[in-house]
């Protein structure tokens, strides 16, 4: 089976564009998104973590399992979560 590549690629300029896009969409996509305390949320294809940070900050009593196939993206997502002081997120390198 041929391994498929991420359509956007992983270049730094593309990562910045995706981060900017995510931050613009957060108020639209997640204005009413909330999870009950104790919820376990799967974020499949978390990328660089822009949505992850927003959701985890808004729902500090939920736990997030975030997966992505790209080690580079996961490292950026982990750095973003750490910078934001978010502690309710676990990252895993998996292929969905």
C-alpha cells in the first residue's frame, strides 16, 4: 500500500498558515464547544496543535488524547501546549 502524504505538506510556512487559519476559525468553530468534566476527547489529526490548545484551555476538566502521524507536527503541538500551560493533553504518534 502506498503511503499517502499530507496534502498541505509540513514546511514551516505552511505550518504558520495553518496556525493562523486555526486561530481565525476558533471563535467560529468552538464558540459553543464544551465537554463535561471527566470527558475523554479524541482529536484525530491534531497537526500543530492550534485547535488543541484552544479546546484544552476552554475545557480544563476534560482530558484530550491527540494523535497525528507527523513527528514534526506533534513536536510543535507539544511545544504549543507547553507554552500555553495546558496540562490536560496527551499526544500519540499514530496513523488513523
